C-alpha cells in the first residue's frame, strides 16, 4: 500500500468499534513523550501526500493513523519503519519527520490524553472518527479530510462529540 513495506491497514468505522478495538492500547501511550511525527512527502510537488498513514512515535511505541473514504479509520501499531525507503511508483515519496513544524513545540512533551472525536455534523461525514492527542501545550488531531488524512493543531469544533480515553476505565 503506497509502497510502504509491511503496512496493512485494518479499516474500522464508527465510534463503538474503534473504541472497543483500540481504546485500551491507546491509553498505554498516556504519559509517554512524543518523539516524532512522520508524514509521507511527495518530493516532486514538495507537499504532504495525505493518503498515507500519519506515524506518531511515543518513545518507541508507534501508532499509525490513516483515514479512507468517508468513515474508514485504520489504527495500526509498530508495523511501519520510516527509515525504510518508500517504493511508490506513481511519483517520488519519502518519510519526513520535520514536515509539520507545529509539532516541534510538542516533541518531548508527555501525552496527557487521547480523544476519539465523533463527527456529528449534518453531512455525509457524520459518524467519522478523528483521533486527537493532547499535550501540556497543544494537541495534534488526525481527521478524515474526505478520503485522506487531515492534520490540525487547533481545538476541535462543536460538531465533534469527544470521547476522552484518559478518564476511561
């Protein structure tokens, strides 16, 4: 998939299934520092290739987030090595850990919480689930940008129902 060695997404949709499958393991990241955020970069057009997974490394535990279609979300763990060159034949790509400069301030900070964000807007994306990582001085949210990943560092809007994992049992 996209020339990423060993990457095999496992698509789920809906807050209940995603929470049941991943909440417990996501909680294990709380307290760990963010050490890297990796994106696949289109070197020909000098831009983020947002169809590929976003990798967040928490001191050796890597979570891989990817969105597809309108509601599909894949969360995988430690399957991608961003040091291995990509073999995507369509155009040249490479992993970059410095492509999102907003992450610089968050590097080294301990993860305080994870929120699964359930989109409640009155549109075709209703029910889409985004994953938001909260730190002492900011957040990173990976959301479905209609068949690809979106990345934001802003507070989620009122259209999202928040499902906090830190306080969950």
